[in-house]
C-alpha cells in the first residue's frame, strides 16, 4: 500500500536557502535510494521563498524502516532547528491521479480509500 503525505513548513529568515535546498536534495535522493516505488517532491512557495511544501508517496510497509535511516534522522533534526512554523505532516487520501493505477492511465485511482 502507498501512504500519501504532505509536509508544510516555513524556515526562519536567517536560514541560508541554498544550504537548505542542498539538504532537501540529499534527503529526496535518500528516499529515492531507499525504495524504487517511493515518490517524493519538494516545492518552494513562489511568493514566500522561506515556505516549503513536500508531497510524498511512500510504500507504507517500509515506512518504519525509512524513518530509522540515518539520512532521514539527520534531515528531520536539521529541519526542526531551522523552522519558524512546522513541519506539519498531513496524511492524504488520493482521489484521482494521472499516475498509472492498476495498469490503466485513466486518472481514477483503483486503490481502496485511505491507501
């Protein structure tokens, strides 16, 4: 099963955004290496460069192992030290997607609710 998550946060104005973006890139690369079916994307808000949004699709069965990984622990600690708001993690329920679901590119999820 897949777990869909959204992570929202803002960092303090004195945070070096280039350094933060490098750390985010390393974190996303770690997620990619952890499991081939994980999908994770980070966005920076265009009107507020200190605000970020991450959207993740992770394989639920390996989520506990993912959270134990050193890169995951490092980034979450790093991020918490720099946030002015959040990080707030929200579990999402997929309604529709352009992703292939059950072999059909129909835009409608074949997954059960909450998966």
